């Protein structure tokens, strides 16, 4: 069974880049496999007191292939050391592909990647990177599926000082997929067929035992967990500063469902969570003319962080020498 549903859903914009100045590290999981992670030291004159963990979306590519991290998102806190963590079965040897149905995606990734696995890997890496209290501040930033992971990680990992999650969808993943289906076509019959097919598929996943299923570049564990996650309940457990960002022209996740979720959080008294929308921007923060507005969004994130972090006066302004994607 194949769906064209995830061609845009839950991904950063990806393109091959040469990530200079990045050091590569590995650490073992309990099952004997390796987690690959990278550190980018943005300051060369003195050690940084801040670690910025940037989490990628759902595609089967190395995190080093995500150009927007290096041109824009690292500037959310320009003096921070940047931490990037590969997903299970992925390393920089995996060639870049924009095809969500790519046939050469590592089998270990298909079988093992899931939100739970990603959070476990984050915990393992942070235990090493932050050993002996090396960093005063820890920022977690994630977009698309990375936003879901950022929210989950914030409920399970101590000492996260601030979290930014953007374009990560509403309370239920299924609502975002249905929104994406409706956005892909103007043919009512085609929309109804695709909705019916996905509803049947999701029902089978939730009610079936684990299998060697592979759909749209993901295995059973990923699908089951994504369809089971309740983001509203996750966000209710977040007690540290969290900024949720949503583009109102997003065709991959439902801005309306995000609005509803955030209203529910306001009613629940979650005053540590702030919500910002961008009326004219899509899932990748592009405007209606196809122009990137990521630098604007990142600057707004930077300003927000200055009010949340310890020692904020040490922050520098975001750089502007990187070109847009």
C-alpha cells in the first residue's frame, strides 16, 4: 500500500550541503547499534554556555543535508553550539533524495525509526554532551515532525530551558494528514477516495499487531506512534517556556487544528506556552510569491529566547550573511 501523503508532511526543506566545521561523534545504544551525532561550534574565541538542539523532520536523509539548519535555524541563538542527531540507521553516508518513496532508505531506519526512539536517542546523546554541567542553557528547536519530537522531549528530559516547535500540527496526526489530502487536489472524487483509503489504513494500523509494513518511507512503529500521539496531552505536561509557531498557509498540517489545540491550552491555564502565527507563510515559511521568510521567523525566535534564557545579555544578533534556500 502506498500513499502520496508524506511528500510534504513533516519535513524540513532538504538539499545537499557541505557542513564545514561540524565534528562527528558516535555513541552506542543498548542494542549495540550506533547513534551518530554532530556538534557545530559557532564561536571560536570562547566556549559557549548554550547548546541548541535542532531536530529534523521525517525524511530519510542525513540531518547534514538540511540546508535550512545551516543558513537559518542555527541563528536562533547565534553563539550556541549546535547539536544535530541522526535518526536510527542514518548517517552522513546516506545519499540525499527528495523522494519520500525512495527505495534505498536503510532497512534499519524503516524498522526502528519512531518518536519514542528519537527521544531515547536524544536523552542518550545529551547525557554525554552535557556531562558535568557543561552548558548553562539548553534550547530545543524542531519543525514538522521535529516539532512533535521537541514537544515530547521537553516532557521527558530535565533542564531544557526553552523549546520552539513550528508547523508540527494539531492534536491528532490523522487530522493533519486529512488536511494534506484535501490540499493536494481539487478533484472531489479523488479526495474522497484518498480520505477513505487513509482512514482504512490508519484503522488497520491502530488495531493490528506489529508487522514489517512500509508505507511512504516509514514502518509500523512510526505509523502506530504518530497515529496514537495526543499532542494536547503532551503540551499540558510541558512546564518550561515553549513557543509554538504556525504558518497559516500550511498545506501539510492543519492550521485550524493547531488553533483549536492552542485555545484548549489557554483554557487549561498553560501560561508558559506562547503561540505565534504567520498569516501569509506556508509549511516551509514561504510566502505566496515563493519567497522565504525564514530569516524573519528565526529573528522573532531569537528575540523570544532573549527573554527566556539565563545570561541573555551575552547573546549576539542573528547573522545575515547566509542566503535563503
